[in-house]
C-alpha cells in the first residue's frame, strides 16, 4: 500500500510540474538618449560665388575643408550668448571654429536633437546669407538667398517630437559676402520663450 501511495505521489508531482506557474520573460524598456550638449561642425570654402536657394546648393558647392571638430560652445540660452548656432559676426564664429575665409564659404552643423518634452516644438532659423535647419532630413525652418540676419522669430517652423527620441540635426549657413550669421532657437511645448536648450543637443 505504501508503494502505491508513493507512486501516486510521484505521479501527481510530475503532473504539477508540467502545469507549473507560467514563465515570465523580461521586458526590455529602452532608456531615453542622453544629450552630451555638443555639436559637430565643418567649414568649407565655396567652389563658386552664389546664393543658396536650398541646403543642397550649399552641399553641392562645398570646396576644401577649412575647419572641423566638435564643440560645447553652441550658444544660449539667451540671445546674447554666442556660439556655434548663435553668432552674428565672423568674430563670434571664429571664437568657436578658428580662422575662416572672409567670404565665399559655408558652415555645416550636425548632431542630434533629443527633446525633453513630447509635443509641438517651434524653431527659428535666421542668418546671413542662406541658412537652413533640418531635423531627420526635413527642413523645419530656413531663410534662403542673400540677406542679412533677421531678428529671432522671423523664419519659423513647427514639428511634433517625442521626448527621449533621437532626431538627426543639421544646420547649414552659406556666406557669399558681407556679414555672416546663424541663429537657431526654439520654443518647447511648455515654454513660449525663444531659447537654446543645451540639454536637448548632442553630437553623438
């Protein structure tokens, strides 16, 4: 009898093991990207004297490279804090990238925009001469052609972004002659003040 009971016990233990508690697989939650508050830049001579009507014009007319690197001197948060995406003179630009040509050159800025909020962002892109600001390869704000630097907020565009997502960032400035400038500022979904949030900018 004891042997029968032992066999029955082993049988039920085996059945219970087969209908054991369900197994759980770990769910991977990706961490939001962290901005390093830097941007990449490259300065090129121009192969011809022109005014850019598109950012592709700037790319197509790039000649020899005069300077390149990565910098944390991007500008902001106030409009009087100059840097890579907020300068209104050659002196401001050269303080970041070193000596460049007086005329007929272009500046390319690249990196990533990592919004801290979800919602609609508004960007302004002003400059001298043609300037273009892109996210994920699409122009968000621009001022093509030959002109001086307009006040912040004259040439704007809006885009819906998701917090913690990494968007490619590109800005282009083309200089034919005279003054130079590039000013990229933005408004977050919760703040209507034009500013540069360094903690939403990354070089990698």
